[in-house]
């Protein structure tokens, strides 16, 4: 089987390749779940399409990318990065917010925010990396985001922070951070551990458009 043909229309079968990719390094077909668990520090690659290959397909051609924006209350060129997912002209964003620099958020606590106004595409100071249009990138981004601790420990400048969240998703889903955008502290950090919060709030989840 030729790995590059996995997105060809002839191979768009709900029971075949839609949520797998061929890894020469592993010499095997790998799943979204395997890449996500590896990025989160786990392992295991035998699961396929979340054990539901009939429903877990991508017929609408979604795509994902990393977008970063300057943080206005911090000196220098510190950037906040988030994930943008697009489908048929509709767009959603998924980012992590927290700390004393974000109005309404707790100090030392980060929370996932879906379609936060600060992450709205089209603002002049938002710079984005290239789209990943591979079959599984969109679902991978959502699943990896929703596997991240929420709420999580948060340190605005040193990390873990919003860039740690975005970097974890990027590494799991083959997304690329935009070039020459300034400092993105926390990007290469390990995923943040859970945080204790004094606020009663139902954790929010990221979604496809």
C-alpha cells in the first residue's frame, strides 16, 4: 500500500485509512490516538479511529494551523499561541488562558477557551503558520486539546502557559508554529499538570466548526 494515497478519493473509506498515517520511523500505520498519547507522555498504537471507524472520518476536508498574537500587557515580543480549525469557510479557535494578565482568569490557573475573542482570526497582529490539510489534523487537534489538563497550572512568562498548550497540540498533530514571531516561552515544555481552582466552573471543550 502506498502511504501518500491515504487521502486519495479512492481511499476515502470509513473503514480504511482516514484516521491513520504511515510512519517510516515506526514502519507502521499509526492512529490519532497513538500520536496524541505519545505527545502527552503515554504510548500504545493498536487502537484505530477511537474504536469507531464508521463515524470517525473526515469527509469535509477540515484543516488546522497555529496562530500567535502579541500579548499587550507584557514587555517585549512575547506571543500567545492558539489553534485555528477551519471547515467550509467556518472557523473555530482553541486556546488556553489564565493568570493575572487575562481579565477574569485566576492567578496560576489556566483554562481552555473555545472561540475566545483574543484568538479571533483576521486581527492585524495575529500571525499564523501553514495549514495542515492532512485528513486527520482537525480531529487530532480537538482530541489532543480535550486531553489536556483543564484547569491546569499556569505561569504566564516561564510556562507552562498557553504556548505549552498550543505546542503540545502542534507536536501531536504535525502543525507548524509561524516563523519569526518573537518569543513564545513555554512552547517546548511538557504538558501542564492539573491545577486546583477555587472557582466552580464546568470545563469547556474544543470543538470542530
